[in-house]
């Protein structure tokens, strides 16, 4: 599975990339929202793991763009954040997140 990982924190990105690759996934890791959006436009990924708080373009905007592009309607998108409150979860799911992970 080709996974796009959009995570600005180098240690977290390296850890997630290592775990995913050890399970046989090909991972493209980028550190900001704009790069995440550009990466997805240039190539289809089977899954996107997306941090909520990103430089350049926040994760919710990337999520919104992915979900408004008809080709990306069924791509699983997992949102990650330090915010675990029900309003944050609801907001991400309403915008089209497939799942939600609290760091």
C-alpha cells in the first residue's frame, strides 16, 4: 500500500514511517500541508495519514481539498492530533476523515 504521511514533527514522522515500512507499506513523508496536497496531486496514494496542525496549510484544509476532488472520495484519510475532544473529532469526521488518532 502506498501511504502519504503528512507530519511536521521529525521524530513522530520517522517513527510512523518506520512502523509502516516494517509492515511492507511504501511511505512518502512530507512535513507541511502544501507539500502533502502537492504530493497527492502528483500521485495517487492508497491511504493518507494527516496531522491536524501543519505549517503552510492546515490538515483540515488538506482534508477538505482531498474530499472535494472526486478521485479521492474513497481514499482512507486518518487525522492525527493532540486534541481528543469530541468537537474536534466531529469536525474532522464531518469533513471526511475516515478515522481519528489522538497522539
